[in-house]
C-alpha cells in the first residue's frame, strides 16, 4: 500500500497529482482545487473507498503533484498528462473512427477545399465531422459551381502554374483557375469567404444573391447566364437540404447525449450551427475509474474538447448536456479559454427544441451502447477462448495478454529491416507497432538481424524502466509472450537476448511458416497445435501482421534507394534547395541542359553550390539505384 505523504509537504493550492507504479509509470492522473485536501481523501479506511480506487492505490507505489496558478490550468494540465501517458486507471477515450471533415486551408495564398482526416492543423478551417467521406464529396461537388475554389494539391497547382494551362475543373466551371491568374486575389478571397459563411450555416444571403442575379440576368435577356445561375441556385439548395433543420436560425450549440453502464460510456454529439445539424460525432469512453453522473459529464467535456487549441471557433457558445458537471463554472471557463474568449454556457435544457435535440442524442447514444455491448460480448468471448487456448498450448503461467511479434525482411542482404507488432487482449495496438532499420549487416543473416532488433527493443525497455515516469512511451511495457517469425535459430537467438538482458521471465515462441510449427527454447521437438485451434489462428494473425508490416517498410526503403536523385550528392544542396530547383526548373533533365553560367546566374544559389551542381550533373553516374 502506498504511504501517505506528509500533509505539510503537500501544497494547499490548485494542481494535478499523479500516482505512479513501482516501475515509475503514471497509472492515474487527477486534478484538484486544493492538492492537500484532495490527496487526503485517498488515505483513509480502504473499506470506505470505491472498488476501482482501492485497486489503483494497491497498484501505486508513489504519488507526485504539480502546482499551477488556478483551477483552469489544472484542468488543462490533467488533460495533457492523460493524453501523454494514457494512465490505466483514468477514463480512456476510444474513437474507433477517423472522421472525415470538409476543410478549407485559409492560411494558404490560394485556399483550397479538401476532405481531411486525423489531427487538426493550424491555418485550416474544419466543418463536420461527417459520417462518410462520400457525403462530403457530394456536398462539395454541389457547391463548387457556386464557390469555385480550388480542390487540387499544391503540387498539381504548381505544375499547372508552370504550364500556364488550367486543369479540367476550370473548363467545367468548378474552379476559378487561380493557377493561371484567371481570378484576382481579392475576388478569390471573396469567393472563399462566402464559402466559409455558407458552411457555417449562413445560407440565406447566398440564396438571395443568386436568385437576385438570376432575375437580373433574365430581365437583361442574358438567358445563358440566367441558366447558369439557375443551376447554381439548384445546387446550393440541394446542399442546404442535406443539412437537417432542427431549430431556430440563431441556434448554435453542441448537443451531447450519453449512454453509460458500469464499464463503458457511448457519447453522441450533434453539431448544430444556425439551426442546422452540420456534423455528428460518436465516441466511446472506457470507465476505469469510479464516476457518478456529474463527474462523468465533466470527463466527457474534457475529453471531447480538450484536443482543441486556444481560439478554436469550433468550440460552440453553448453545450447542451444531460447532467451538469460537478463544477459548471470551472468547465465553462475551460471551454471559454479554448474558444479564445467569451463565455461558453453549459446548459441542461428542460423544454423546447434543445430538450428534443438532447433526447434524440441520448437515445442514439443508448442504442449505440447496446450495439457496442452485443458486439463486444461476442468479440471478448472469442478472444478470451483464444488466449486461454494459447496459454494451455504453450504451458504459460498466465494468459498472454500482450503479445509482441518480430519479423525480418530483406532481399540478398540489402535494406534489411525488422518489424514489431503488438496484440493486447487479442486486439492489435497499431499505435505501438515499431520498425527497425538493421545497421550492423551488409549480408543476409536473418538470425543476426533478429538479434539486433530484439536487443534494441529490450534495451530501450530497460532504459525507460530506469528513467521511470518521465520516460517516453515507445517501449514502456514488456510482453507476456515474445513471438518471432521463424524456427529454432530465431527462437534461440531471442532467448539469448532476453537472458543477456536479465529478462528470462518473458516467454518466447517461434512460428515457422512451412508447417506452422511452434518452437520453444530448449524443446527438442516443435509443438504442433491443431490446425483448427483458435490459439494457432491467433499466432498466425499476429505473425502475418508482422510480416506485412516488415514487408511494407522494406519496400519503402527499396523505393527510396531506387528513386534517389543525382541531386542528393551535391555538397551544399539540401532538401529545401533541391525542392526549389525542381519546382522552378521542372526536372533534372532541364537542369542538365543549363550551362554553368546559367546555374551561376540563379540568384539564391551560392556560387560554390552552383559549380558543384554543374560538375555533378555532367559526371557519369555509375552507382546502382540512382535515377539520372
């Protein structure tokens, strides 16, 4: 049991506290208005504590804290520490989808509209998220005739800029062709601003303008122009119809519905802007700490909005929730700071359109929870059977909840690489996959390559274990079972590495492809697991995933080598200068046609680099793998 820190040594101030396990890993992060008062609640009669709190304290060996200026700073610090360390006893958000957004790159000289996924970037306005990417593309296709912003990549834009010829989208009137100067910068910015207002839900001015222009064109007998405006008006109206109207035009809010049981919560959020649902989002929270309804609502808000940067306009002015969080004013200040100023209200609606929206979101969340439980029940039972069968087949003392598999990929000793894939509780943990470039070999030797990869992996684990909680998380956890793709040689090599590093407690096995035989260190004969066994299927799955991951990295390395440019070897010509040369002059062939005087005349290229470049371009290349 963790010892209670002296009360006088704990500050009576806001901050975040962290419980650590014996290896120095953070297992729980919390926040407090008063660190002294909050930590005192953990060190009382264990019988009075919730079950999960007792489990956390039993696993903890130490507690640390960080003092901050105020409670809002404590919320931010807690969120950042949870995201960095992923403590096992904190609520964990699992978003199994990378939702697509319609994004406009407002920071670029010529902004473009594009479908984006993943982490949000600065200088980009996001709209959504949408349930399906095709829904965004259909909406964008409808809008481009009215708001002809570019959708091409920067590379394509620069290519057509050099050619002086626009792409097909300009010919079908879905791009204003800024690449060839067909539109002035001021006019293009106006088009972009109108698109942004429309996507924000301000559709009435656009519809009124198009209708007025269509009537003026008809009265002026400009029937072709009137027909084009009519088509644009129809496209905009169809795009508006895709956004469900749920309230008054001045309604801007996020509606958060929650369905929860003792272990998991499903959160469905409606993004309502100007009375229309412009996006939906679904999240799952693993409830690994004891929370009542108010504390759960606080956690949901922190996880839902904590990833937004300061000044993010996507944080709404109003958030509708089923239960108010435990400290409404604190969380309103937290959201207000994320929004960049101004008050953000957290409300529990009692009547009207807000109440109806909340009931819909809550019903969707509860239905999502039921679907999740049914799916997990089947998946969990199958995974539990497979892990138990594998434990029995290999004679392990416990079920291998974490399996790491290593594979080597090479062709005749060139570009040798190794991969590490991870299965936790029978599920792949792709965020913890690792790959290794083998540096010590110039000939083909799979056993030596495997030895190098394993040595680097487990030395990193020992180093991070010594460094404790402040270490990174690249290799922080050891496996229960180390699986190698190969036979007796690879298995013995893995066992030697673990023995040399003092990690003999880690179980080792090898799966040979030819007969799907399982090798164990010191065993005279391989183990043949029945072909229809779920244990063998689990081993095959993680082995095949390691093979795929290693092969993909090997192909990437080979492609890099085969597509190396002659420009790579020029002294003083770094990546930025190489990219600028190719951008301005098109190709290596074009550069070869230039005389030394032409290269010296390039104003931003130093004279010594220009001379070295000329010499390199006119020297025969004999090294294999260089593209001339």
